[in-house]
């Protein structure tokens, strides 16, 4: 099979990209994300049609946030779009006249990294995506493992603190409340509030108030040695690494891949995550350790992964 | 392949059993567990030889507590025996002259239940064993998943309480400190200490002191309606069910199988576990629910599973 | 000294009451709570003037939510009113021409209960108020203990869960997030969401949705045996009682008094609180136990207490 | 009143000291601690008699670990000595012919610091003692507050982690499991186990193994910049400071005094405790902050305090 199109449905824009068998993106087209379910279907089809112009496309893969069923056809539930049992595969197939595969976006990104990024050569890889929230994907025995009903690898909603922070999912103490971009901002704001004298750089990058602190400020301030910013990354890493240690107890992969916007900071965040992982790894002296690797495909992982999953049918 | 022998190495005795292709045990032989590594090898070989008399045996499968390497040959580490990188497969093969497979005992038990017990017909099953501690096994896509290095499915050592109870593994807050036979006894003793007026039946079954309470007393007292005993089971179930909900977020299996001595109590413990599982399952309204099933093979699961794994080579 | 006026500043109304030396309320006047700081001063003065008509008043005591300074004159900070270092005593004294004492409302309520309610005859009493949030007051050696700077007894903001629920105060894991009227509603909604089959009575009292559940529904449903409602009270009691056990380790009073709207449910909530208190009391076999008593003055405790504090000068 | 004798009952020795009205120790005598209750009474009397030789003594104060009743006469329970309702005051009075006061040792130490050490000039002081465990004392309004039944200020057994570490008291998650000398050693051993490459100095000071690490090694290694040692102190300080913030919410004192063996390290431990205190203090921007002071009397605080309490009768 030759070229396929991967579609990434984001909160603000929908990107479609033509991808070849080596995971190379040949063409892309981007449209704003509409607010209604039907508008989104329209937008997906338009982006696919536009990106595919002049290419011979054989299939389409769509990555979407939410629960996707075991047939990779229906979105059971989406946190940010009003989809409930939405037959996305059928709707798009009818419109674009190509085979369509729907996949959870974090699964798609994990597959992209496994096939063409940091996971190449590994048979058993666990990916985590530290974006606004925390997602991930499981590759075992060279296959994406989606669970019996399609909703495996919801790492962000594993409970790490009993009676802990409320989560958008309705539960409490979910991992993504402690290890994610949103958590990082909360850490920084809380610390800047309590000890502003340690956050002068950080506060100076925003509007001077704790509430004005945003993710990009924390990275920049941490690079400049701002104590609150550095400590916020350390706190994030403490939870991320401890969670990876738990995943090692469960899955024992040969590698973890850490992606998502937070991981764009590279060693600033990866180094403390590795330390924390080692700190908490159970039985660490008696077992080989998984590698903790930075993702390589950036925010293209989902698009490329979705395209490749479509190729595989 | 015809008959194989499964070996189960317990804390007090080593059992070897001849098992046919339907998982039926044709013959068994049991010897006491010696205290030295070499003594244990001797005992395994003696039990195998004795059990196999009069049968044509084709392979031997050994289930052992501890980390078993990816080749299913070497015990990397055992918690209760002084094994460090013990080449158990080679040692036994040389002595019994048959192919040998070594497997983690909880993995072997999970495989036994999947093949011949509660897991039949499921492709994706997670087993947990509530014994003295908490172990388990992962079947995905009809295969036992051992991890890249052989040490996956160490469920009991996932951290469920940050800064929680010390565990024998050196870590803190491990799931098995909250959901296991040992935890059940602790719950009962603590409650009987604090409110002896609610534990009259329970205290009466032992020597009258909280320290004298043992697991069997708790089951009997719970059946008689003893408040502390009932509440202790409920506390165990609270943690067990919440952990299963986390495993559902990770693995999304079609079924969970609950085995181990604690599960011998049947619905007394399974019913509250199911309730707690439902209580904590993330996204429960938007996804199919895994079944929570009682194990069917009792304490033979490990022996039968090890024998079958040997058959599969 | 004879009659004094107590003022209770609530979220929706301000009540002034003429109180005699036995804590009896002779006259009251109530006005709506204005939205601005100055409006509130006006309203206080109007209520005092109106209530006092025909009485010879010697002093005024005002109970206000927030931090009140060590001189009982200035509100340092109020959570619901835009007061920052508000010289409330001076402002009201100038207008009403009487000595004024300002006190934290939970402190005032504690004093009221100690003098004329459940705390009579005790020298060392700890009061907790389970209202929307959780407040309290400390009486040691027959004196209200306000701390060096006036802000003691902020029980609701003691951390009971590290990395726990966000609190309006900016911290996490505060006791009032787990033991308060607001917590009770959260417990009920979460449980009704997860297991609606156990909340039929409860859901039927509101609009049928978990979000429609309110505090009054939970009490009524609990009385009717609704499982979710009963379990929600039990969860509240679990946290309330464990917190009282901690307060016993710290203060070792002869009695705890439990007031606030939640305590209006009487034994429905007090009985499980007592059980939980006993469960968690450290060293319980080696020490006398404090009593856990229901408050007696209901929502008049603050007004009566403030009036009496004014009398004492 | 002139001279009194203070007695400090330690785990290995019993010290008696003649103390004047300025808290100065004029003479001391020390004997080994016997193992039986009666032996200890003998030893106390012997030490008192020996120390008092040549002085005109008016009273004796005894500091003992455990619960002391409200009359300061009977030890209700002692954790390390087989005392249950031991009438220590009567027994010693009969033998030495002087008025005797018995006090909890941490209370006595707190009183010593308040009268002659870091607490001079403060009316409301909370002392915590970071020794092997965590104890403390409460001074409010210039008086030692012992609670209604004599067992207040058991700070070490406030629950700071639900379902946390087991404590010798039978409860779980007690503060002293996280902030004490014993906790410090645990932190260091766990970290040295997980990441020995960061503990080279620390491991070198003992026998090279994590188990060989002792408290004194951690201080020395921290001074030399050993990462694990520094991080262990930071972890201790994290818990100590968060606990002080809770005590500020409860007691609002003008000062905290930190004593006990751990505090001998001075700013190495006090500086991070202060930072952590500030980090967690609720409402910190709207209230005056208590000072966090180092104790001044070292391990003499208990003896001096007991002597002074005896003087006050």
C-alpha cells in the first residue's frame, strides 16, 4: 500500500497530512475546528480532500481524543466534542470514498513514535504524552494494544492519590492531575503565590501575578534558574517518574517514550523524570531497566501514526 | 504433545503434578520445601520423578515466586528463597532429562485460569491473586504477556498510596499492602483493637486478643455478621476494586479473574469488590464493563498453568 | 453588665439580637446582606439600632467569617466579602456609640455553645462547625483561645490529604474538603453518578440527575435508607471522626461539640462520627475519652456568643 | 522557692539535676536506666539523693515519656517502660520526702525552652521535638497546656497521611513517621538503596550498605554535599514544615521552637523547615507569621523544665 492520510483533530485546528510508507509527510492541509459534531465531519472531509489533491490515497486514519470502540469505527465518548456513539468511520467513509480507521489520538501518537520515532527497534514500548493532560499508548509484541473494548491505555486516569484532586473525568487523584502541562502550571502558580521571592524571573515573564503564569513562562524561567520554575518541573517529574515505575511493574517494556508539549523541554524535564523513575522502580537492583526516551516526532506523531494505522487496515 | 508436569514451589511444600492436555491432573507428588537453593533443586527433581512414574512426560513447567527472566530459564530474584540469577531451568533439565520452562507463579496461575478455568473464551484477561500478597498475570491476544525482561504483571507493587505503608520490596504504598490476605488480617486486628465491642465473635474465635486474629477467623466471623469482620472485608474490597478500576484504565480486558486464598470466600469478597470496581471505574457510563469473575482452579491454578506453559514450549 | 447585642453576618442576611446574661435572645432584627463593604457597615448599624430599640444596650459583638486581628477590632481578610484590614470595630463604634468587639464567627459560635449550650460545665472544649465549610473554636481553661494574632482554630484548613483536593484557600487537602456540607453533596453526587441503582430515592428527590442532588435530599434519602445517601454520611463521618481524633491528640479536651447545618441531622451523623472518632483515637485504651456532643444552639450560637463576648469586654 | 531537682528518664540513662530559679543547673547525677518499673523508681530516688547532696532542695520534677494524668501524679501509659497507671508521684514522694511533680518529657522540655530558652518573651509558643520520634508541648497564655486529661500535645501521632506508614502507636500515617530522626534515616536508606551513585559520601561513612546508614552519617554527608543526604533532610523538612503550617492553623502561636536531636544540625534543617512552613501556611499573605526558632537548651531542656514545673507546684 502506498500513500495514506492521517488526520489529527485538535482543540483549535484539524490537520490532515499525506504520509508515505516511511512515515514522511508529503503534504498537509489545516482547517479550524468547528464547534458542532457535524461541522467537524465536514471539516475532516474538507481537509482530507484538500491535502490529498494530486496524490493517490489509499486510506484515511483519524486520531481523536476520546474512547474509540473496538472496531475503530465509533467514538463512544469524547471529552471536548459532543460525540456520544458517533459513527465517525461510516460518516467519513461515505463522504471521502476511502477506507477509514478511527483511533484514539494518544494511541495514534504512540504508534507513530513506535514506527518512525523513538520506539523503532523496540517490540514492547509504552508511550506517555504529557500535554495539557496525560495520555498514552501501549505496544506489546509489535502491536498496538487497544484493549478488548478499545479503551485501554487511559494512563492519565489511573488513581495515584486516593481522595486526591478532582479530575474532569469525575474521579479523584488521577495521574494527569499531577503529571501534565496543566499540573505544571498549577505547581508554579501555587509556589509563586506562597513564595513570590523565589519566583521573580517567573513572575516577571507574565503579568506579575501568579494567575498570569503560563506554561511557556515556566520553561523559560527554569532555564534562567528561577527556583519556583525549577521546583515546579521537579514536582512534575516526581509524579511522572513514579508513574513510569508503576507502569514498569505492570508492563515491563524495554522503553518508555515521553512525548507531548511538556517533553519539548527535553532534558530539562526528562532528566528529573529518569531520576524519579529510578528512585521508585520496584526491585530495581534485580531487573533490567527500561530506557526512558524523548519522543522524536513532536506534534506530528498522531497524524503520522493515524496514517500508518490506516495503511495497516 | 501429551502429558507434562507442573511444579508449584510454595513456602512449605513443593507439589508436582502430571497434567494432560485438558488441564486435568492425573497424579501428584508433594515434598516439604527445603531451606537452601540446592535443596530446593533436589526436591523439585525428586517430586518430578516421583509424580511422573508410570507416565510418559514430555516437559516440565515450574512456577516460582520471583522475577523470572525473559528466556524463562533463570530466576533473577526470589523474595523468599536465596536465589539471585539462579539458572533453574538448566539445573533441573540436567537432572530430569526433560525440557523445562520456568515461570513466575502468578503468571502460571493466570495462564491456568485462562486455559482451563474462569478465563476460557476470553482473549484479554487480567488475573489477580489475593493470597498472602497480591500477584497477577496478563493475557492479551490469547498470549501470556511477560514483558520485555520477563517481569511484567507485578501488580502487587504498584503504588496506590504515596508515602504509604512500607512493603517488603523496599517501596511504600504498594497495592498488596492494602489488598491481600495480610492486609485483611491487619484491618481486622486494628479494628478489633479500637472497637472490641464490635468484634466479639471475631475475638472469640481466636485467643481473645487482636493479635490472635487470623484469616480464617475473619471469614467465619464475617459469615456470622461480626461487624469488624464484615468491615475488614469491605476495606479490602474497597482497595481491590479501586485497583481493578485502574487496571481497566490501563488494559481494558474483557474479564478480571480474582483468585488466591482470599477469593475462596466467594461472594463474601467478590460482591463488594465488584461494587468498588464499579464505583471507581473511570468513564463507566461510556464504555463496556469488564466482568469480575471468581477463579475456578483454586490453588491448583499455578501447577496446571505451569504444566500447560511447558507443553507450549 | 446587662444586655448586649450580637450580630451575625451571613452570606444572605445580617441578624442582630439583644441577648441577656443568660444567653436568652430578647429581640432580633434581620436585614439582607449588602454586597459592598460600606453597605455592610450600614446594614450592621441599622440592624443593631433596630434590634436595640427599647432596650438599654451596653455593648455590641460582631461575628464575621474571616481572620480577625488580635485586638478583635480589624478584619484582616474575609473569604466572601471584600475586606482587607477592615477596621470594623472603629467604624461601627463611631456609628452606634457603643463598645464593639469583633470576633471570627466560628469562634463566636464556639463561645456561645460553651457558655449556654452543649459546652456548659466543661473547661476545655473544642467546637467544630460543619456548615458549608468547616470552622471551629477552642476553649481552654474557660477562655476562648484566639492565638497570638487572632487567627487560631482554622480547623477547616488543616491538611488531611497530602496532594488532595484543591481548597478555596489556595491549599490542597484541607479538612473542610472532606468534612463539610459541601463535601457531603460531592460524595452523594459522585456515588449517584457511579451507581445510580443505589440512589433511586436520592435521585428521585431532586431532578433525577446527580448534579441536582442537594444537601436536604441526602438527609431525607438517608432516613429512607437510600444506600448512596447513607454511604455519603458515613464517608463524611469517617473524615470528621478521624479529624476529631487528631484534635484529641493535640488538645485533649473533655468534650467536642459538633455544630453547623450538617449536625442538624443529629444522630444520623453524630453516631458514625463517634464511631470513627473511636476508631482513630490514638492510645484509646490508655486514656480517658472526650465526649462528642451535638451543639444545642443551632444557628443562633454565633449571635449569642458574639453578644456574650461583648459583655466580657 | 529556691532549688529544685529535675529528672529526665531516658532510654539508657536517668539524669537528675539541681536547678536554680534562673534555670541554671548546679549539679547533676546520672545512673543507667534499669529495665523494671521498680528498678526505675529506685534509680530515680538514688539519682535525686545523689544530685541533691549539699543542696537544700524543695521539690522534684520528673519528665517521663508517656501519658501522664491530669494530676501530674500517675503515668497512665509509657511506650518504652512497662508502666500502666503507675503512681510515680506517690512512690517517689514517699522515698525522697519531697513534693514531686510528674510531667510528660516533651511537655517538660517545652516548658524549659519557654522559660529559659528560645521561648522567652513569648506568651504563646508551640514546641516540637524532633528526636527519635516527634513530641511537643503547648504554651498558651504563659501556661503549659496539658489538656483535660493530661495527654495533650501528642503532635507525633496526628495523622498526616491517610493509610500511611504503620506507627508504634498502632495507628497509621502519624506525623512522627515522616518527621523525626527515625524518618530521616529511613529516607536516606531508601534513597541510597535506589540511587547509590548519589550517596557515595553517605555510604562511605558507614559500612557501605544502605542498612549501615545512621543519623550522624546523614548530617556529615549533607554538610559535604552528598545528594542523597541533602535530599533526605529536604524530605524531612517538607513534612516538618507542612506540619507546622497545620499547627499554625490550629494554634496561631507567635513562635515555634524546634528542638530534639535532629535540630542540633541547626540551619541545615531549620532553613528548609522554614521554607516548607511558608510554602504550606494557609492564608499566609493575610496574617502575621509565627517565627520558627531553634531550641537553645539542647538535651537539658526536659530536666530544666521538669525542675521548674516542680518549683511552680
